[in-house]
């Protein structure tokens, strides 16, 4: 999978892991998820997407975001913006 450059605004389509307690087994399935944010970090096993970035935090900014396992990702598309 080719990923956009870091700091690119992206649309990520991925499968979220779901856990349930005391539910029929047939109801337990992963959930498709869509996330829009800036690609912050790419590691061997996961990427980090920031949905909000707080200014004035120096070299290690505070973010709202998701760490998404590579194996859960369907697609990552760069958005114009």
C-alpha cells in the first residue's frame, strides 16, 4: 500500500475491531470505519492519523487521533486541502 506524505490530509477506510459482552456470536463482526485527518506517523505495523492538532505544543504536538493497524486498512487517499 502506498501512503501519502506525512502531514497530508487523508481519507482512511478501515475495519475497526469490535468487542461485545453477552451477545449472540452471529452479531459479533468488525465494523467498517471512515476517518479523515492528517497522516502523522507511519510505523511497520500501524499509522497514526490526527483528527485535531493542538498548536503551540513544540516538537511533540498534542493530537486527537487514531493509531490504525496496517492490516485493518482498506485504503488511504490523499485529499486536496
